[in-house]
C-alpha cells in the first residue's frame, strides 16, 4: 500500500512540475510575441505577461477565455491567448470606455476585472449593436486605469 501511495505522489509531483514548465514556456513565448507585435518595450505603455481573459460579451461563452499576454502601446490593445492560440486586437480609437468590475457575462469573480467596451461592427445583437465588451484579470489595475484614462 505504501508503494502505491509513493507512486501516486511521484506521478502527481512529476505532472505538476511538467505542467509548470510548459506554462512558463508558453508565458515567455506569448510575452515575447506580444512585445514584438506592439513595437517593443519602448512603445509599450502597460503590459501583463500573464493576464486572464474572461471572454467577450458577443461570442460564445468560451471565446478567448484563458491565460495569455495583454499589452497596450497607445495605438492598439493586443491579447494573445497561449493555448489554444487566439488573439484579439483592438485599435485605441475603438476603445470606448473601461471600468473595473467583479461581475462579467453573468458570472461573479473574486478579483476586479478590467472591462473594456469597444467598437465591434460584427456584434449586431444585444442592447448596443456595433459595440462589444471584453474583460481581463490583470495584476496591476491601477497601472491599466492610469494608462487608459490618459489615452485619447
């Protein structure tokens, strides 16, 4: 019985270590890709190498939900989900507003989410056709608020 327990613990620890390594690699790769896409560190105003997207208002429940990298350079906001790979790009001129909330798409969250309202001509349903919302869990809400508040 003790041998079985030891084998289970070893498998669990080994799986955890392997998963941690994979997540760190995805995080590093995603961060580098977003940095490059936004013009490098000199152009980036605010950056999250590990942000959690809670999806969009318009899409199916699981669209763009997951961990990824989020950055903003004053011209464009870019979120790139690590796995499965997906991205959303929102031009700064299409960002209509931002707020912080603990409720998004009918779900409550323990941490405040950065909720962005933006122009999306493909979103034709709901109360505000042509607009959409997306929400992210970010580690530094104050930095995001300051940068987005100062943007045109």
